[in-house]
C-alpha cells in the first residue's frame, strides 16, 4: 500500500472577505469551510494530514482539533511558501501528497480519492485537478502545449489577453509525489506580479525536469468552487444546500421546497419525513419517520421521534417524542424533554423541563424548570414562576393534574397527583394530591353599581 498524505492550506487572511473572521472559518451550511475539507479527507484513511495555519492559527486549531497536524506560516508569502512550511514534517515521507485549499468547501471524498487513483495509474509526479468553467475570472489558467500536455499554470494577475480566454482552470487541488514536491518547492521563486511564491509553479518546474505531469479533469465545476469573497460564499452555501437536500430526497425524505429548506450536513432524517418550506434543521439533529417539520420551523440539536408535527416553531437542544404536536409559534428551549403524545400549543415557551406522556400545554404558557407528569392539562396562560431575580426554582406537577387558566405556580412548588388548581390562582404552597386549590380574591357583585358609576363619570 502506498502512503497517502494531505496538506491543507489555511494560512491566508482572506482579504477579499472583508471580515474579522478568518476566511477558512466562514461557515457553509453552518460548518466552517476548512472543516468540510477535513471531513472529506478524513474518509480517505491518510497516513498524515497537515494544516498550514497563519494569523488565525488558534481558532483554526480549536475548530479542527487533533485530527490533523499543524505548521505555522508566519508570513503569507504565497501558496508555494505555505506548502514549504510542511517540509520538516513530511520531507522524509514516501508516497502521494494531496494539497488542497481550505477555501474549497465543496470538494468531495470521491473526487479526492479519484485524484489519488488517477495520479497512481498515470505514474505521474504531479497531477492537477482541473475543470472547465464559463467564467474563469480569478482562477489560475491551465496552459497546455501542442500535444495537449499541461505545461504550466498562469495566475489571473500574470496572464496575457490570450491566456485570460482559457476556460480550463486550476482548482487549487493537486496530487504530488511527496519527495518531488519538496524538492521542486525549493526552486519556486516569487518573480511574478504578486511577488508571491506560487505552488502552481511546481508544474512548470516538473515539465522542465521532464517529470510526468497530468491533469485530472472533474466534470462538476461546482465542486471546486474557491470561496474568496461573500458572493462566492453565497454560491457555496446554495450548492451545498442543494447537495444535502438532494441526498435526503433520494433517501426518501419529502422536501416541499428545497430552495427554502436548510439542513446542516450532520443532520439525520428517516424516510417519509416531510419538511415544509422555510425550515432550518441544524446541528446533531435526528428526525424520525413520518414526522412533519414546518412550515417555517427551526430545529437545532434535537432528537425527534416519529409522526410528530412541529409547525412555525423553534426547538433547540431538546428531545421530543413520537406523536407530539408542537406549535404553531412554540419555543422549545434547551434541556427540554417532551415525551410521546404531548401537545405544546401556540405561544408556549418551555425551558429545561420534562413533559410526560399525554400531557397538554395548549396555549400561551411559560413552563420553566418544571417536571410535568402524565395526562396533565395546563390551562391557557399558566406561568411557572421560576425566578426570583437571583435563583431558579423547580415546579413539579404530578400525574393527572388539571391546572385552570391563568394560574401562577410560584416555585419551588409541587402540585400533587390528581389535584385541581382553580383558574386565576397564584399558588405558592404545595397542593396535596387530589385536592382542589383556589388562591384568588373572592368575587363580590355590587348591584346596579355600574349604572351609578357611569352617571358619576358624566
Ligand atoms: C489559488 C491558485 C489558483 C487557483 C485557485 C483555486 C495560487 C498561486 N493560485 O488562487 O491557481 O485557480 O487557488 O481556488 O496558488 N494560503 C496560505 N498561505 C499563503 C497564501 C494562501 O495558506 O501565503 C492559503 C489560503 O488560506 C487559501 C489557499 O491557500 O486557503 C489559496 O489561497 P488564495 O489566496 O485563496 O489563492 P487564489 O487566489 O484563490
Ligand atoms: Ca482561493
């Protein structure tokens, strides 16, 4: 087995992004660009992965962790100079080395694997991944000789009028014989319009030394998009969204309007789920079969069971069971557990609470730091009063309790099993099981007083 290595270039500031955030950390479908690349490379079972970092070194390291080795490029003197920084780590290695840019988030493991394979079959020293696009502006152009062999790569800023017309571009992804790469890099100069050490110059060096250079052309130019500015970032977002949505649809998920549905790469969805327009599903979410998400719902890091409905609602970091109805306009905040057959209706906010099987909180309530048993009915407008300005306290509502409308449950408080709380009550003492609790001022009706009062006003 031949050794396989990868170098990820991620030291550039990304001036064209005009951002405080380091370029390769800009997210595409919620995941930093460089993380997408690393995810794909990880699947290739490499002997070693090295990431070249610069100004934003700490943030990149924090993002990628120890899945890759790192070298620091103190000054960004060009892509050739960047790869040269890896020399101490890889110089003595034998095998094939893929170099990729941290700003090409759409590259797939299939293409990278095919690049290794092509390089191996061709017995080449250098293989450059190229593609043909209608608007090659900004990319390096592939210059071929009369026999059609790749002779060199000319950067946009160094190209003459004729060269600018060439539509075959350098995708910024290459496969090299590792030994040859580091030997050739030492011959790269910065004699060009940008005063930079260009990695693509290795191709011309290889040609001149009579080494074998090949091009591997990918048919899908979308995959090799390089993100240099926010316009390209939006394009990447669109393409990635489309790719993810199509994968789910092929797996049996109905997406009513794929252009307006955002599903993060890490999300898992069972077949026969329906996703209505305007929905966003993020993080490590799982959606069970027959569930309907949306329209206009946001789900992040949630595990959702089967045949549940979440309409016009927001749910974060929570577990939601099967046959649950949520919304419209509900807000499920972190650390909530909603069990099977529960209903959380309109304008209900639930935070760090458990609602057990068959219970209902149908309208206009705040449920925080609360444990609700089974078959409880929480009346419209009920508030768990969990916060005194300093500390948070717990409310416990046991099985089969009925809470009337507009009750305040001042925590810490327990409503015992089967108890009734009268509408409008402010409860600040525990209610025993099976009791009826009324805590409100007694009503007094003053005969004809309204008439008198109105006269007085006139
Ligand atoms: C580069 C290629 C160009 C190719 C295009 C594909 C060069 C000279 N040009 O151009 O032929 O068509 O990618 O997208 O290689 N970086 C460093 N250190 C540096 C400079 C850059 O780590 O000193 C990193 C950047 O973070 C980035 C990558 O290298 O991830 C590419 O750099 P960038 O400036 O975006 O190159 P392009 O102008 O896009
Ligand atoms: Ca680029």
